[in-house]
C-alpha cells in the first residue's frame, strides 16, 4: 500500500494506491452501516460494483458513460438525486468511475448545499494518475471543454490499479498520456522510465501500473500544494499539452477524441512548437513524438482528420490566458516545461498551418 497525502491550502487528504480490499476499514467508516450514494456509470457498475458492494452497502446513482455525462441536464439530474435522498453535509458521496464521473460528481457535490464530502474511487488509468486528485471539477458547455466548474477537493481517493485492467487498449493509452506528462514537465528520469516501461505497463503489468500511478499522484501533489487554485502559474504546468488538447477535443466534437489522446497530441505539438521557436532541442521534440507514437497515441493533426484553422480561436479561449495573451506551456527540453508569457498568435498560426 502506498499513501500519498495531498495538502491543499488548509486541507489535506490521502490518496491510497492499493487493492480496494485493503481500504475496507476506511470504506466501512464512511458508510457507518448505511448505504452510501455511489455515482457511477452502467459499464463500471457491471464490472466492479459487486467488489465495492462487498466492502460497504451502496446506493448506486447511474449517469451516462464518458464525456456525455458532463452536460447541464446530467448535472441537474444528479443534484436532483441528491435532493431526493436528502443528503446532508457530513455524509460523503462516492465517485466510482473515470474522469468524467469524477468531474460531474465533484461539481454536483461541491454545489449541493454548498458542499458535500466526495470520495473518489477512480477506475481508469487517467483518473487514478491525474484527474481524481487536485479538486478540479467541471462540465462541458457552449462547445468548450470544462468551461463550467469549481474547485472541490476530495475527502479521500482510493486508487486500485487492478481496476484499470478491464479497460480497453484505447482507454489505457489515453490514461498513459497523463502519466508521461509528468516526466515531460520536470522529471526527465521518469520520462526515460516511461520509454523503458510504457509498453509493458500498457500490456497489463500491474506492478508497473501501480508504480506509475503512485509516482504521478506524488508529482501532482507537489503542484497542488504550491498552487491550490491554479492562480500563480505553478499548477499551470500540469496543463502541458492541454491548451492544444482541449482545442482538439472541441474541434473534433466533445467526446469524439478521448481526452488523453488529445493531450498526447497536444504535448507533441507543444514540444514541436517549442523547437520551432528555438527553445527546445529538435532531438528532444523528436524523442517525445517517437515515444508517444510507439505506444499507439496520435502525434499528428492528420491522425485525427482535423481542420487546423479552427484550433487557434479555440486555444484563445483557454483558461490560462491572461489579458488577451495566449499563455502556452512550452518546454526548453524534456523535463523543462514552463508557462510562456504569451505566444505570438501569428507564429502559432504559421506553426499550425505547417504541422503535419
């Protein structure tokens, strides 16, 4: 069992990376003998609901699968389900699923009665390594990714890497992109570890998955502690590839391209753009592309059949932008990411026009 404590301002919580059964006592304490509301989606509940129910009584609340859940009607319906159950502010709600379930549940819990405790039991590699930690919650709106949201830190995160073994290969690859991200931000040794172990991790090696999840959570915890609400630019580094990625998701149609796929391509583009600007060695950018491509993730806009012209205005709506400046996370090499003061729109437009 690995326990990472996340400090978020005046609050802290544990992320437990271990088999779910090892957290039986924690789960029992949460339920106190009564059924606990569990927000999940049908596929996850069919695969893993029995395992969770063996540890505590559950009251499942089903939401749609994937990005479809992150819409206004489903947020309203979930708040309605909380109202019907007359939930109080002491009793937690469990988010049992991938990143979309976590985002929707966290937002609903944060809004309902000005805040219910939420416990994340993430079932995807992406959610375990990244989205379940840090308190960001959101739904998609107006054709844009994560436009409406709040910060609502969890009370506890229980990450059992064995739950990710039922993912299809595409979902596993998408989650792996968020793991690679940590090496590219500020841990070149971890990127080298990914190059050496990524294929085996994706093939289902459970010890490697457990190591990667624990390492990623510990890395994210550093950024969260330093910049809880993403105000100072420190936590913005976690958005490496995301300005490109969110634009790609929106351009393709939310839910068409998986978030991790868009982030993978976004990280390649961020490194390529950095190399074009003379900030990053070309060899490093090529190395990033090579590894991302080697595990079957997209590395070219043509892979996703996207029109390049639509990306720039969508990137202009990114949350990191300030005073009209397009603030991209760029890199001076592998493990040396930084938040730019403002990318030149003309240079970026030329780059996107020429990008493969």
